[in-house]
C-alpha cells in the first residue's frame, strides 16, 4: 500500500487466501482486509503511517475471507523504497490460523487443569526435577496447614521429611549399580 492507504499490489497467494480478485482489492483502503475495518483503520493511523526508515510494525489480525469466514494472519509492515514510487509500505502476511487454534485449545486445557487442580479434594503439589515445590492446591494447604506462599520454592522434604532419605538411598543404589558395571 501507499501512505494514502490504498492497496497498490497483492500477490496471488494473498488474493487466493482472501478470495479476492485484483479489481476488488486494488485501489481500496488497506483496512478493508481487517475483520474489523475500523480497528484496522485505527492501527494504520496510530502505528503504521508513522513508520520511518527500516522500522517494522508487527501485529496479528483476523482478515476477512468471505462474509462468513476469516483467517488469522501475522502481519509485518515496513516502509519500502522503490525507484519511481514514493512512500510505499510493504505488508507481509503469514497464515497463523493453526497457531491461534492451538492457543485456544491450550487455554481450554489450562482452564480444565486449573479447575481440577483447585477443586480436587486430594492434596496435590507440583515439583520440579530438583524436588522444589512449584505449586500446591487448596486441599494440600488445608491438609498440612501451610499457605501456598509458605511452600512455593521450598523442598518437598518440608512436607515429606523422609523423602530426602529415600532419594539419598536411590542415588546410592544407582551409584553402586554404575560402579558394578564398570
């Protein structure tokens, strides 16, 4: 597009993705491609029209394919100097529909996990590979009488003192097995 906001060129890929012919897209304001044209117009005037030199502005937008279908795009915009043309802006868009779908699935999965974790009647703790407590649920707080912030960052042995002895025994057994094989 140019700084007058009009689309000057669209390659085959973007026209196919948006299901638009050249005559329907060329000479039109760039924000018509946005699912919410007013939001697209606001982005243009607040951020893109002020780009200088090699500055790049990146954002995600939901583009209109047809009235009933859209596609998420990762858009990178920057000024471009082309001989014979003044004030040209290049827009590079990548399809990120799959990523957005995965983000939604992850958010739903996290919400399910959080609901189960927080409402379980069993005490649950999450520890890292060094046996440092990273999270506990309310049932564990009630069971042991500690508040969450008192346990986060502490060793599991604070809750289960004999665990350190068990871990040391396992380490020693492993070392002995390694020494025998040598």
